[in-house]
C-alpha cells in the first residue's frame, strides 16, 4: 500500500475491536498531518508496530491510542511531536500499558501532560536491563506526568510492586537425573518479582542439549523455569592409530552442580592400538547414574523420578532436611513457603521424601505439590459462601468466598491428591466448587 501522499489518517482503525496485531512498519507517513483517533477503540489490540512512523508534520494526535485497553507495550521512540498542537486523551483508557519507549523528539505542549490521560503509575527506567527484567538507575521512579516532560525519555516500564529478595540459583530439570544448578550472572540478576530473563543452558562434556537458553521467572519464593533440558550423548568414533603420546585433558568447568564439588584432574593417555575415551563429568558421589533407569535403589531406600514444583507449608516455621539414609541434616532447613523444582522422590520404608539439593531431602508431609497456572475462577451464585482450605486441605471456618465472585489465581496445587486453586498464600479453593472462566 502506497501511503506516501496520504495527509489524513484520522480514525483509520477506529473501533476495530477484533484487531489483535498490527504491523505498520512499512507505512510511509511523511505527509500525514492528522492522526487523531487513528487506533481509537481497538480494545483487543495486543501488538502494534509503528516504529518507522514519520510524525514530523502531524499537528493532531487527539485520542490516537484512546481505548486500546489491552495494549501493554508501545514504542514511540521515533515520534517527532514538535509540530503537534493537540494531544488530548492520547492515552485515555490504556490502563494495561506497562512499557513505554519515548524518544528525545517526543515533546508535550507545556503544562499539558495531564491532558494526555496516561495511566497514573510509577515508572522506572529499564537501565541496563530489559523491559521484562528492568535494572533501573532510579529505583524510586517517577510519575506519569513527570515521564511525559522528562528531558531524557528513553525506555520506561511500570514499577513492579515487589522487590525480589530470593536467591539467584535454580535447579535445572533434565533427563539425566543430575543435580544441575545454574547461578544467575550478576548482570542479569532480577531486582523485582515477576522479572523474566534467559540464561545459557549448562554444557556437559560428551552431551548435546536440545536448547540453548533457559527462560527463568522470579517469583516470591525464588526462581522457577518451566523448561526441561534433554541431553543427548554424543557417539564417539574409534580412535585412529598414532605414535604413543601423552595428552592431558582438562575437564570442563561449564557445568555447575548443586554441591560444590572438587574434581581431580583427569589425564587420558593415548596408547597405540587403543581408544582414548573421555567420560562426561559426574558428581563425586552421584545419587543417580547418568545411564541408569529412572528408578534406582539407594543404600536404604528407593529413588525415583519426580519432576514437580513443591512448596513448604506456610503453617510451619521451617522444614527440616535429611540425608539419603534418613539422618537429620543439622542446621540445614527450608523456610516456610519456600518453593523449588524437585527432580527425585525417595522412599525409606513408609516415609516419602522429595529432593532439595545434593544429599538433602525434605519429608513429603512438610510440602505440597503445585504448578504455575494463571486462571480466573468464579464461585457459584447458588451458594452463599464457598469454603476455603489451608495447604493441608483443612477447612477454614472463619472466612470464605462470596457467591458469584471471581478470583485471579496463579497456582494449581494438589492437596491429598485433589486439585485446588490458590487464592492467597495459605488459602485454597476446591476445584470442584468453582468454575474456570478464562478468556
């Protein structure tokens, strides 16, 4: 479409309520003078690319994005508004907006900042981070009005509600049943709950991985990832005959294990008519062999694959941990509500344990199983109050959910082998008593 001679784009996409994505990066707008209500009423618009817009001749931007109720990100870094005379209601009813990129030429008429109706939030600069993992230079932030008249516009996001106070290590789910732990580098460590970032997949000598990066999310309880890495063993070719020499092979340090393990230097000597083999690195005392079956027999119990997220009950001060033989690990405890990904289950007689790190296990009765899942649930209108339960599936007698009310939940949990939705830290509703009303 040739738009080079178009001077008026007012109401061009007005009330296109079913429009979800719009890429106008190829539009030529160097002649346009009126962009008022251009995207007004696009209530379901989720992605808008107008990064190449030339707005140097535009004089009217009234209500340009008004009513874009679901738009979360907007890049206006290329906008030149020096000739714009009116910007009234430019951002009206864009309450979902949480990332805004503005250039130095984005100028608002003096004392007219409030007229743009930008959602009233506290904004922070992205700094050395990203929009999903901000690392601001000014952690206090600025108001919407201050943002619009700020001399150094840049890339800004709505300030997250909570700072991240958890650790910076995460166990990686993998098919080798190894304790593989990634320590997040300083330059990408999250500062806020809800931050999302990527780290490189740990390398294991002699194996290839099916992914290059892991996507990690910071939550209240720590770091989580839904990614599982599949490692495939690399087949080695027979060695070629050669003159006897001695070769020193240095083990790779790219793999971070759950325990601080000191490995002896390995030396491989190439002998004539023999094959030199370099075995993949393993912990000094592996709990599960790389080439073993999912179920293995420990000295006094049975270890099997588990692969679930678990959390410590919030009604206890801390959860004690135990070694593989059931002995208490003195001084090694987990705080209430602490969550992590557990890859293995251990059975010692009638007692069940879940793996934490290294030779550290927690009793099954001290934790519950959950998975991250965003749901909107609604209670029945026929019941005066829908019951709530704690993390042990015990009825809470002093509170409940009102009839016909809707609730946003972020976790699905298994309590006594039955599914519940988490309402607050220690309040859960039975899945049988609510209706999921997502989108």
